[in-house]
C-alpha cells in the first residue's frame, strides 16, 4: 500500500468563496444541467427569490419581477432594500445577514447567511443594487470576487433590491433553462403568499386563495370525494380532500420553502388528522384507512426553523419557536378546533369523508382475507405441486459460485410448454420451472380482484 503523507502542509484553510466552489453540493445540492427541477441553477434562483419573499412576508413589497434569458437572471423586489452600507457584506461575507435577529426576519426561510453568497460564488458574473430612501448602491463580482463597488448615488427608483447573475458555465456545464420548472417554483411562491404578484417573462403569477388554489390545480381532472377543505390559522394553513387513488399525497411547506421530504410539521399533521377524525366520528378507525387516498397541502411558519440540510427539503424543528409549543401539540390543537368545526358545519362533506374512510376499511380487510387465502394456497402448492424440475448439478470443490455460473433455469408459461424442454434439457445443469396461465391484465381492476385472480390462477390447488 502506497504511503500517503499527512503533515502541516496538507492542512488547508479555504475562504468562503473557495469552499462554496469546491463543495457546491453542500450549498445547492447537485449541479446538474437544468434538465431536472432540483438542479443547481434553479436553486440559485430560489435563493435570491427567498429574500424577496421574506420581504413580502414582513409586509414590504407586493410585487417581484423576474426575468431569465441567455444573458442571465434578473430579480427585482420592492421591499426595504439592503442597508446601503452593507451591500457588499450581505452578498460576500459568509454568515452575514439580518436573519439571525428574529425581530427583523421573524419567520424567514434563509437563516444561515449563505444563500446569496452561494449564488455569488457560483456565478461568473453577479451584480447587486440596493435602492433605499432615494439613494442606491451597487457592487459587481466575478466568480465571487469583488470587481467594482459604486458610491452612494441619488435615485428615483422605488425601495428594493435588484440582483443579476449568470451561472458559471464551468461548473454548470452546458446548462439550459426549462421554464416549466421555474414557473412551477413561482406558482408555489404565489400559492403560499396570497396577494403577492410575481411577473416572469411577461407572465403573471398570483393567487387569491392560497393552498386552496394549489390543491385545485394539483387535483385537476382527478376525482375527489368532496370539496376541498381549506383551513387557515395563525402561522398555519392546510387544504384537505380525499380522492380515488391509492396512497397518500402531500405538498408541504415551511416559511415558503417547499419541503419535498416533509419533516416534523408534516408528521404532526398526519398524526393530528387521524386523532381529529377518530374523535369527530367517535370510532377508532385504523390510521391507514383515514389517510388512504388523502390529498393535502400543509404550510406553516416557524421561528428559526431547523432544516436537515442547506437545501431545506426536510424540517427538523420540534417546536414552532425556540420557546414555543411542540409542533405536534400545536398542530393537533389547530386541527382539533378548525377541522372539527368545519365538519360540524358541513355535514355533507363529513358524510362523504366518512364513506371514503369506510371504503378504505372494507378494501383493507378484503385484501387481508384474500392474501391470507393466497398464502394458504401457496403453502399447499409448495407441498403438493412439482412445478420445478430441478437440475442434478452437485457442488464440487469450487462451491456455490461454480454452480451459479454453470447452471440455467428455463421459465415457461405452462405445463405443456415445459414438457418438451424438460425432455430435451441437460438434466445435470438445466432446471425448468412452469408457470400456470398468462399474466393478468390488471388495468381497470381493483386490488382485491388482482390478488384474488392471481391466487386462483397462479397456484395449483390440490
């Protein structure tokens, strides 16, 4: 083994720019080429937009202008604007920002002072301009290095911040923008911030009803069992319905961030939903039956949220604030009142919800019975049927590996097809296994029908 040196000369200290460029995955996830929605170029846009959204959430600026073309990305908000004396520091000094102080940004998504620094370091050109109280100041960077800083100048522009950047083509090799991904990102911002108007390449994104609009768009032509339930409280908003599909569908958000992997807030919602429905209908339904076919959107605002990575796709906070109530009890208290009240005031919705839960309960029990029968038949088939004509290959001194490499199994559709192969095979190294019947066409069948048909056609009951 070659000896590797390890001395003082091997220890390196990187500045913020070098570290981001050397380990971009820590800050924006994968680099990619723009062909998937989680590629790095879209994360760069998100990091800049998050600051604009934080301004709106704090009550400043109701419009955001976004433009993307071959020259780069331009984002302009109409919030308070970066304090002019800190324009350079905010985008080029790591761990620098106003969001450590919850008074300035009480429920912000960007708390680590990293976002725009990562955009700056990963762009071949980056420019930021702040407009504040009749004055403006700008700074220009290349690959994170400051190239030009302007003096304070008078302006007639409205307060706010203007950012322009062009991703580094050396890192994001041959990238291309897929505007569909950008638009989906902007729609999420609009749904989560009712009243906010985002203008992107001559298109306008705005939502009046928040998560209700989101769930209506997500369900689309899909059949839902009852009108979407839309509930809002302090720092929490949910939209719920049941469909005809199998499984659960959730869209979860924290402080405007799409937490695609869920987290403590989504876990709390799923648990609270079960408790409230059991209490309302006075029956201990199985949790799986309650959540089967549910479609829901959940958005919360949390003070100083703790995410499990810089990409912020999963929330780890156990409380809604450092000194606030636990996430589970807080969500349970909200749904216990809001959802229970809604179901009492809308008995037809409650009736349809109950029917869907009872349907899931029946299906689960029927499938359990069919599986039990199938297992019994399979055991009987294993004892009495001789579907496998094994080979006579014996382990030699080379062991199992030689057996694996030198034996073959032929799988046939039925007994008649396997008959001729059995006669013609090499009995020492070739095995034959016969199936019974053709594979079932499951399209349009229920799960019960599929399992029942499979158990009766694929097993030879003695």
